[in-house]
C-alpha cells in the first residue's frame, strides 16, 4: 500500500504546481480522495499518508465505510454520486457533504432527514454544464432558483456548485467548461446574494485546468488508488 502514499504525494504536488501557476495559494484547493469500489485497506493507507477527505459514489458502500472507520474522527465523508430519493436518509445521517443535489425534492428530503444533533449538511448543486443527456445535474439556467430554495432549508448549508464536464483531452475545452461553472457561481453569488464558497470540479485527468479556473475541491480517484475495481 506504500504505492498509494506515493501516488497521493504526486497528486498533491500536481495541485501545488497548478495552484501556483494560477497565482493561487495551494491550500485553497481541497483534495477529495475518491474511494469508490476500493477496499478499506486502501483507504487506511491513504489515511496513514495524511488524507482526511474521502468521496463515495454509491450510498450503501459509502455508509459501510463511514461506519467501519467511524472511530477515526478526523475523516470527512463526501457523497458525490447520483442520489435517489429512497437513499437520502442514509446520506443525511452519515455524510458531511453532498455534491450531487440536482433537484429540490432531494434537498427537501435531506433537510427533513438530517439528524438534529448533526452539524448542517454541506450541499453543492450539481450542474450539467456540458448539457449531456446521460449526465445528472440541473440545467445552468435552473441553478440560481435551486440554490435559493436550498439556502432556505433547515439542516443544510449551501456551499456551491459541482460539475462533471464532458471528458476531453483538449485543455482549452476543459478550461472553458470549468470557466462556465465559475462564472455561473459568481453570477448566483452576486444576483441572489448567496455566499457560495465552493467549486467542486476537476478529476484525475483535468485537475490542472479546474484549478486554473478556480476549483476549491478536486475529486481524484484513479490517480491515487489506480483504476476502478469491481466486485
């Protein structure tokens, strides 16, 4: 598992270099280790290497990991996958962040089901920035109204926007998509008076472009843990 520590360090160096190239402080970018389908041993290796933020795509698998590592109080768990209405209670009870809220009904259920003793659930609105038919996310034109509605719900804390743009190796196209999300967030902040502080965008293959355009969180899986494994 020492390979995970080495890969994690390499990703951190990429983040530092990208942030400095953009004239930003490296600590302004938070690394989420995407641990979906990965065994507990791999997560524990990343923890030993200093990683504390982990992201999961599948509700049941993510909850099992949250519970198994509950004694490690320094961890923060992020849910980043598509969310179904019948799974919101588990997410509301076990995660600290949800990056994939794309409709009001999901937010309402998360609000109703967030335990009172827990801190507010941090929420990002997922935007389908590339208008892909197969992707989750609200339309950019709908994002402001959705953000306003979520901001009014108890038990939730609206933090910002998330996107998974269409994959491309063209850096200019990568940056254009991320720029669109940043500009949308700025517009919502200004016109709706919502203090959005989070841009969750960028993954293993495009984190440099995302950081150049203002990402505050990058979600990295394969560059840390290797390619996805299946049960």
